[in-house]
C-alpha cells in the first residue's frame, strides 16, 4: 500500500483540487440561479401607449384591453423572487426587458 502511494503522490492533490473546484462551481451556479438579485425592466409607458392606440383605433375592445393589462400583470408577478422589476424610465444602464 505504501508503494502505491509513493507511485502516485500527485494523484491525491489532483483529486482534492478537482473536488474543491467542482463544489465551488456548483455553489456559484446555485447562488446565481436562485439567490443573486437580478434586475429586469418593463416598458410600461410604451406598452400603455400601444394599448391606447389599439383601443382608440378600434382594434381591441374593453374586454381585450382589460385582458392585455391582466396578462402584463401576471407576467410581472410570475418573475422569480430574486428578480426585481423596475420601470424602464428609471434604469440608467442596459437591463433585460420584460415583454408581455
């Protein structure tokens, strides 16, 4: 047994480093996916202007307008807990945009 350890002294270090790197990468992946805060924007002003244009032109009625607004609200509520939704006008830099 001592001969086998003498032949492969680097194997134990390599295996230890491999396990440590694997666990670290797994922890980073889980943190980024489930815990790290993310910011997305919604172009509420543009969406409402589009809905107003469709409503005034007669392409959608009251029920369709209400349904479209409800769909936007459901989409906003369906984002994960670690995601912050902001109105696009208040964000200075580029961020992912939620589209209905």
